[in-house]
């Protein structure tokens, strides 16, 4: 019973203390703070260690959320399906040529479209300056570009045609029919860019020889090796031209080897572009056609040719001489 002053007697206080201890003893601190199965409100009153009140570790409370619908039944919900009304359109679809973004990449016909080029001459190579982008090209377009003349089916990359003064294979270099007239007293052989591929004369210095060789734009070397069986004088004459009027003749611009009796390995590459001929000397000009002792020979040369007989000054045994001229074709 209560005592004066609102207190309790010692026995009553003892009973109350026992009852309170029993009640609190049924719960631990962890039960109250960390166990989701307790009956006390807490910051994580669920079955996991997240701060949301559901049965998983995903925030927010989504146990009762409704998933996005998949209206077209293609296995992709409308939040990832860029056309949820079309089962053929979804992120795993294969892109086809139809103007539709089939795979939801953000771009229609991506990966299957390309540039297609107008092929006006039907040689299966198109004009690089006339492109159309798409995946279903018109019949007059092809995937290969690089045709440098789309009006001529003989001209395209990889062409084996050789048309004089024309870049037949579109590699940036023209093909030229290089014409050469050469004569040597007593005889000669000559080369273009490679002394291992010498072309022989025929001891016919009175008429000379005419040659036609296909060359391309760029630098080349004409080389002539001449000799005289009479050991008197070794002289050569040459006339070289292109159809565009380019002309080269034997004159003082040619270089000769001042040591013609030296071993061949001392002049290795003498008929090639890039050979160092700084120790070679300029040829001696004897005179044009009509000069004695050759008179009007060689007779096969073009009328009015300005070519000159040239030599190297050195009357050695057999009078062998090596002459070269580096030229550049347009």
C-alpha cells in the first residue's frame, strides 16, 4: 500500500523490481536494434540489412511494386524495349535493312549501311565523289570506290590495260609508251632502271634500233653501255620521247664512268634511280646527225632528230663506255 509521501513500502518495491527485470530480460539490445523479427520499431525493421522496409536488399521498398509491362511479349519490358508494340524490335534483335531501329541501339539500320558509289561505266568500280549512304543501294551503285575515270570501263583500280598517257589503274601514275631510238659505233646494249636487264643492239649503227617500252610516271634511268671493236672511238646516239611531246636526247647532260675498266661491282646500280654518280663526268658531245664520220646515220631516227653523238674521251681496250641519264616522266 502506498506510504505517506507517495512512496511504496520496501516489499512492494522489491516485487516491482523483480517484475520489471523479468520483462526486460526477454529482450537483448541486438533484438531491439538489429533483429528484423522483433516487435519494436527500428530503422531496419525488415528481413535484411538495408534501410528499406522489404524483404530484399534493394532500395526503396519494392516488394509491392508492379514491374513494367511487356506489351508485345518479346521478353523485354517497355522500359528497355524501344517499341513495345512490335515483338520483332528489342535489344537482342538482329538489325535488318528496313529503316527501323530493330536492336534499340538508337540508330536505324546501323552496322549494315555503307556508302555506295555511282558506277556509270559498269566496271564494278564507282566514282568516289558520288556516294549514297544506305543498306539497299540502287542498281547503278557499287561498294567499290576509287574509279578515277567512271566514263571508261578500261580504267579502274587493278586494271591491266595500258593506255598511253593515262592512269589506267588509278594508282596516281600514268602509263607511258616510252619510245627509244639508239645507235652505237660499233655496238651497244642499254637498260632502263636495271643493268641486270640489258637490251642488246645488233651491230647496226648505220640504221640504229627502235624500241617501245611501257613506263609509269616518275623517275627513271636510261643507261647505255657501248664499245668499239676497232678500238678507235666509241660513240652512241639516242632519241627518247613520249606522246605528250616530252623529249630526251644524248647530249652533255649525260654522265659517263671515268673508270670503265674497273670491276663491275664498283658501279653496282649504275642503271638505277638513286645511284650516286657524283664522281662520273659529263659526256663529250661530238655532234648531231650528219657529223663525220657517221654522216646521216642512223637512218631509222625520227626526221629532224636533235640527238647528238656522244662519247667518254677514253679510247681504252674495246673502248667500252658506261653512260647514264636520269629522267622524270610526267
